[in-house]
């Protein structure tokens, strides 16, 4: 009898595992999606006259920003039928600041397949104030193009997703456990500040900013094209990769590789890695000075270098009247630099 029950239990677990693999595979291939069973729980239209700042705080909901067709802010909360009245958003105003808050009750079992719990903010494109959004365990996404002043988005356990063009004075993005990804152009008059703990930072569209600071504990930093005056890129465990990077600054990877394509380097460019390789590409026609130092590795270049006897220290220059000084240090790894 016991053997029969054990066999039935094993078969049941195998079936559950097979279904999980099938569903997971379909999710990855984009061929399967659970139906969205969420319903509209609350809707409110809020005039924006005199409002210079919108602040949103949510415990567990996703926060989505879209362009609204109306001249006022439309707030919509979606969820499931079990949502309590205490979990619906509230909005208060004080001294030009609009505060929208959503609190979630603690439940032991709160699984709702196919139900998307989210807070949608439809903001008119003509509104030009400050935005601040914080979610404890949800994603924050900007789906459309906006022009705001100061932007601050933060999630403790969720992704930050920029799907529309953003124009702002300053932008701060922070995720403790999640990715920070931008698919559209960012134009920042001042500073772009991006920090994370466990997740990648990926800007897949052009960036224009006075400066960028990007730091992640465990994850990669990838910039497709960044036109900045100053950069500061740091990761403890991960790679740093840029396709086109201008300006001067610093990049460091404790355990990972650094690969930078410098489009218009100016001033000091310093690169450090403890365990990893450094690869530098410099745009053709740029004059610069190079200094490389590696404890355990080789240094290679496609222009003449003066090396020490061991070959782990090298210096050289390209062109007249250099506009940049490039220094690369690798404790355990190789250094390569090419002008092309």
C-alpha cells in the first residue's frame, strides 16, 4: 500500500514538473501567456493645476506611467476581486505635492494566477513637474515619452523599465534586487544616477547627460551610446561594456572585464580591474596618452609602446596635442588598446 502511494506521489510530482517545464518553456519562447484576469478596482481623475510634484508609494503593485489623453491625471488600480478596501490607493495634496499611496495587507497565501496587480498613472504630456515613485516588490515602468524635471524611481524587489524617451533635469534610478533597463533615449541636463545591488544596468538607447554614475554590486553595466562630460561606472561582480562613450571618468570592475569604446575621450580616463581583462577602443583621429600596468597579464596595442623588461608596464602616445590621458590597471588580466 505504502509503495503504491509512493509511486502515485512520484508520478504526480513528475507531472507537475513536466507542466512547469512546458509552461516555462512557452513563456521563454513567448508562445504562452496566462490570461490577465485583473479587474479595475478604483479610478480617480485628479486635476494637476498647482501640482509641481507627484509622489507614488506602493508596497507590492507594479507602477506604470503612460501618456494620458486628458488634461488631468487619471489614476487606475487593477487587481483581483479579493483586494480589500484598505488596499486601494489614496491621494492627498499639500503645498503643490500630490501623494498617492497604496498599502497591501499581509497574507499567508496570496497567489492569483493571471492577475496583474498594478497602478497605472495616465499623465498628460504637457505636465512638466517632478516625479517620484517607490515600490517595495513591484516593477516600475515608463511606457511613453515624457519631459519632467527631477525623476526618482526606486524598487526594492522589481525591475525599472524605461520604454519611452525621457527628458529631465536629473534622473535617479535605484533597484536593490532587479534590473534597470532603458530601451529609449535619455536626455538629462544634469546627472543620471543609477545604483543597484543584484541585477543588470542596461541602457540600450542613446544617452545624453552632463554626467552618469552607475554602480551595481552583482551585475553587468552596458551602455550602447553615452554622450557625457563625466562618467563613473563601477561593479563588484560583473562586466562593464560600452559601445560609444565620450568624456572623461572612471570605470572599475572588481571581478569582471571592462570593454570600452571611447568616441571622444577628454581629460583623464582611468580603468581598474582586479580580476579581469581590459579592452579599450579609441576612435580614429583622437590624440591621447596611454599608460598601462598589469600584475599578471600582457599589454597589447596597435601603436608603438614603450614596455619594461617584464612587459607588464607600458606607455605610449598617439597624435599631437593629446586631449585625453588613458590609464589602465589590471591586477590579474590582460590589457589591450586599439585605435580604429
